[in-house]
C-alpha cells in the first residue's frame, strides 16, 4: 500500500510539473503573438509615414493613389543658377551637390560636392509630343502615369529596355511628377551597371525630366535629393515662349526606352 501511494504521488507530481511547463510555454507563445500583432499594426499604420514604391523620407502621405511629399520632408535646396529654358524653369541645387558643366541636350547637370561622374543628376527639356496634356497637375498626374507606363511597356515589348520600378504618380511640394526606374550603363560598357530614377512632368507644353543616375543598389543614398529638386523647381511662362532656347534645341527628352544614359557622365566613376 505504501509503495502504491508513493508511486501515485510521484505520478501526480510529474503531471503537475508538466502542466506548469505547458502553461509557461503557452504564456510565452501568447506574449510572442501579441508582440507580432503590435508589429503588424505598426506596419499598417505606418509609424508616422508610408512606404512603398518611391521610398524616400518617411512622412509621405498617399491620397487617391498619389504619393505626396512636402518640401519640409525633404533635404534642403539652394537657388544658385539662373532660370533656364528661356526663363521657363528655375532649378535648385540639392544640399551637398554642385552644378557641373552642361552638355548638348542638358539644361543642367549636378554632382556630389568634391566628386564628378556617378552619381549625377541630369535635367532635360524637350517639346511635348502630341497627345500629352499641356501641363501635369495633381488632377491629371494619375492619368499621365498610365500614359508613361504604356510607353515603357511598349519599349519592354520591343526589348529596348527593362523596368526596375514602374511609373508612379507623385507630388513633390506643389509639383506633379511621374517616377520610374530603369537600368543604364556607362559609355563603352557592355552591360548595365547603373540605376536611373526618372522624374518626368509636362509644363506649358514642355517635357521636363530629372534623371538621377547611380551605381546599382545605391539609389536610396541620393533619391531624396532628386525629390527635393523636384519640389523646389519653379515653372513659369518664360521670356521666350516662341522658340526653344539653345540649350534645349538638341534632342533631350527623357526617352524612357533608352537603357543607357542619354548624356555620358563627365568621367567614369572612380573605382
């Protein structure tokens, strides 16, 4: 009898220990699930900003499918160069960058201070083709993004380029732009080694593009500076609306199909 009672108490003790261990495991699991739920909720609410195509500084909002940044959410810019394109556009210089020498077909070129070559920002202008709105605003940028994407799709079908990020409508300050990313390559290179973020808009019948060119996978380092430029640009009717100015006379459209830079960098990037 005594042996039977000891055996019974031993079994009950082991059972109690097993129950406590299981309870602790479930408690830990519950805390883990609660933590995961909080992380998921934070990602849905954005923790103070949204993410997605276009990336960039946190704090952007999305309204009716258009991602929007205020100038205050972006790096600072300074106005250092005079109005270009017959007085139609004033292009600010992003903080930490310098205006570089221009080339045929370019309105302006920018490099990081103390450097040349890649990364660089090229600003271009050309007459708007037929069928494109005279001016892109918050009201029609979504439709313009669809139009740009159709152009990209046609070029992809012809195997003239690939698209790393599709056309997306965006607002920088009060300026409406369409953003997409395509590959590019340096002159005399056999394969694409660059990423080109194109910001494109139309103002008073002129197509303007901001072409940020960086080494592969380095787009986040300079992306917001191009955004800040897009927000700080000032458009006007200009002083010579009858004819294109000399700096824009050569073909200078942003040509989304081109897999290589439309203007070569000042020099090859340093190793």
